[in-house]
C-alpha cells in the first residue's frame, strides 16, 4: 500500500502557492484494508476515505470508462491492481496529473511540471472529452493562473461543443465552475476561452458582451455581466443556471434600477428617495452598496456619491421617534418619508 499526494496540492506547491487542501491516492489497497487502518469510507460512486486524524481525503487508485451521456455516465473501476499512472491518466490537465510520493519524489508521466513552467493548459488524454464540465475547468484555470490553452486542447474543446456533449451539463455543475471562475483574479480570461471554443454561445447566449475589469463579490461580478440585459433575460439565465437567490436578486434589482441610478445626480430629492425605497436600501444596506458598486463598474461615468450621501442622511432619521409623535399608526409611513425627504434635501 502506497500513498501519494495528487492534484491541486502538488500543482500549487510547485507554483509556490499556499496549499489549502491536500488529496491523496492510495495504490495497492482494498476498501477493507483502508477500514482496518481506521479510515472512514465516505465515497458514494467510488472508494474515498477520510484519514482518522487529518480528515483529508484518500481515494483508491481508479480508472474510469465512459458509459453514457453527462457526468454520471461513467463506470469506475478501483482495484489494488490499478497503477498510479493509470489513475493520473484519467485526470483533466497535465498540471493536475502530478503526484508526490511520501519521500518527496515527483511522479509526472504527462509533463505537467513543464507545462506549469511554460504556463500551458493541456489535456492529459482523449478521455478529457468525456466530461464537458472540463471545458469550464480549463477556462477557470486560465482565469486563475493566466495560462494559455494548448492548441490541441482548444481544438478538442471545440469538438466537444460541436458534438452536443455540452448539452448534457447539469446546471449545478455549470454554476459551480462558472461562479468559481468569476471569483478568480482575471475572469475575463475565462470568457476568452469559452468564446474561443464556442461554449459561451452554446451555454450563455445572453452574455454577448463582457467587462474588461471585475471586482467585488460573486453577486456583483455576475450583475456586472448581466448589466446590459433585460430583466426577462436575466431571469431566464438565472433559472437555467440555478443561480443562488442572492445572485439573481442583485442582478434583477440592477436591471430595474439602473436608469434611476444613472439619473440620480440630476434627480429631485423625492426621486432619490423613491430609488432608495424601491431598492430596499434602508433594510438591506449591504445589498444596496453592492448595487452601487456594480453600477460604477458597469458604467465608469456613473457617480454614486450623491446617492450614498442621501442614503446616509435618510437612514439617520429616527423612525421610532417619528412614529412616537404620530397622531395615528396609519400616518407613520408618510411622516417617516417626509422626515427622510427633508434630510435628503438638506444634504443634497
């Protein structure tokens, strides 16, 4: 029984990056032997175990064979006879197919270390084409590392899109990889890769333009992408991707309020108050701040300073004190609005 550190941990270590999680492959073992040594089985589709002390994942060396469409269309074979090289061969990219033995020796049968040095994303084998989510993974790694896609890998990705294999992607997996790509340092490179292989037009046809600069949370970055779209297009895209509610909510809100944000610098105080109320700025100030951040990124000419001053002034109104002085409960909302409007007039 031999243990090897594999995948992202080895890759990041070679790049001089901090290693967050470490995955292991076990060669020459059976599930029964792993359990006898105290490992806890957790894998559903193939034998994966948690180390009794570190809780890191240890997977038995395995091979995979395509048996149908989509990411579940695989038959997994795990056995003590499966070699480390066979296990590494099923991986997506050469930079992720490097192993490190317990004595520190590198096992790199596919030239991953060289591709790391050259900054190249290259598929390990033709089996890459069996899982279309790997297209998104390649694009995500381009956004993370700034690496280029090898010509032969790009051609294979084009064939995968043209073959219709991408039509079988599960929305949750698409969103998982896509959102992780959005969070990377250079998301624009992810879109360059997706555009160059035809994947963007196939899976994200609404996203016809892309920003040159991203920052902020995932919700802000997604809103930046959808800024030019109509509300109905945003709703359709979010439904298809199974986007989280907070992401969908900010993008839809931006679609509804972007005209008012653009006009805010010349708008009357009552129009600014309407914007604040309509965007739920008093109850959800953090989301409103993200809305303004997305607006500034989407249209650098937009100045949100007046809106922000107005929100602070209106939020400082003591609604409780106003309510206490109301003649009847039904008059409270109007009195609070009047007090907030007065505060906005004084400051803006």
